[in-house]
């Protein structure tokens, strides 16, 4: 597993949505597939990519597999993104100032 694998896995919106769902707790591949308008094999392929990137782990339960979120690689992404955070803060601060200014103008 490399940082590049993690970023490539996160580049796909279906895989990001799978991770968002798994934040709530582990689910079987079938339960995950039922939340998408994709075929089960397509969802299984996305889960395989996430597993190879180390973002999920699977646990065999009888004939099914339960998928669990593995958050550690996401911490590495957070570390990488941290230096860019100041750009977001500046833009959010500017947006907040603009909204406050508009609200003030509407009250007067």
C-alpha cells in the first residue's frame, strides 16, 4: 500500500461514498451494493480497490464478507492536506465576512 494507491482509490466518487457509508459501521458487500445503482460485481471491484489501498479490511463471515473502514491511511491524507488548510481558512473567512456584510446591509 502506498500513498499513491490511497489517493487513486479516493479519486473515485463511488469509493468515497463507500467509505462514508462504512463510517457508520461494518457492512456486508451485499448491504453496501444495495445502496448503489451499480451491479454487485461493480461494487465488489470498488471494494477490492479500497482493500488494496488499505482503506477497508474484509472479515469472512460464513459465505459473506463484512467490510470495515480502516482509517489509518486517511490520517496520512490529512497530514498531506494540512499545509493547504490555510487556503481554505482564508476563503472561508472571506466568505463569512461577505455573508455578515450582506446580512448587515439587509437589516439597515
